[in-house]
C-alpha cells in the first residue's frame, strides 16, 4: 500500500507551481455537508476520491473515483461538474449475483454566494446541479433530467471550531417525488495541518423509509493547495446503508491573473 507521505510527495511534484497561496484550500469533501465557501476567482479545483459502501449484506457499491471539478468565475459564482465511475454488486430477484459498472449521470451546476456570516446569521450559499441522463452509461441512465439543490450554511464558533449544515432536496430522474436532505457537521482544526469533523446526515422521502447516518473524518493539508482526507460512517436507521469508507484528495491551482 502506498503511504500517505509518498502520495502527497507525488501530488506536490505534479502541482508544485500552484502552491503559492497562504489561505488553505476549502473543499466539499470528505463530509456530506457541502461548504459555503466558493473557489477563488480564476482558480480551478479538483476534489476526487474512492469509496466503498455496503447498503446491506451482499449489496456493495464502489466509487472509483468520483470527481468534483470547480472553477471560480467571480466572487459570487463557481461552476461545478461532477463525474462518478461506479460499480455495484448485488443479488437480483432470483438471488443471482449481479454486477453493473459504468459512468453515473454527469452533473452540471453552480454554487452562488448569498450572504456572509454576521453574528448569528450564517455564511450561506446555494448549490444546484442537473444530472443529465444521456451523459451516463446505459445501465445508469435515468428517465429524465434529475435536479438537486441545497442551501449550505456555516457558523464560526471560534477560530478553530465551526459548524456547517445543509438543507436541500434531490430528484432521482425516475419519479417526481423529492428526497429531502439534511446535514449537521461540527468541524475543528487541529494545529495548522489537520482538520476533523463529526456529522449527522440523512435523506427523507414519502416513497421510502428515512435514512439517517453518522460519520466522521480527518483531513491533512500537505500544502495550502493540497488536501488528503479519510472518512467513514454507518447507518442508524433501518433503511440507511450499513457503512461506508472513503479516501480522497483535493488540489487547486490558479489559471490566470
């Protein structure tokens, strides 16, 4: 297994010209709570990871990888592109082991800054995407355009502690019923190089039982522009996935003056 230090050194070498900013990279991963912070203007940022999730015994999904690409258009808008290669192992109705692999629907969207934090008023942004059915492998294509949105909010408690939380909804591209999303994630800086969080999140719909889960994770800033992360979680309601584990990396670089 490649050690984290070796991987960090390799990525640093690849993106060495980018490491010139003092402010640390801010990412939407590894937690389920999307950040209210936008990518700086004319900066390009990539957030990628691999993960494994067990929905129930024998029903396992892999992301290998998922990639969120961002570009800062200005101080208030960032463009976003999400691509995910996935493989699912499951048993069909006849209890035959099945496997499906390919590209999930590509998502196009944006993040819009709404207002800054002021006393109890949280820093707030709006994220929205549209999953495009035809931009997917055949087995993963939905019937129609699948939108999603969420309001991302953040309150600073101290210089080292903040609370992030999201409220939103998503559609799966097969029916018109929305699935509502909530997240709540206290996060804390550990010195200058480390960051950790704990989180509660869930999905609520009239069509199925609610899914409630807990997770936690840690991240290491190899440089101000390169971040590695590790996270894991488990379900606390019957319909939620049994568990998941993920490892990821995020990097950014400036594209112009």
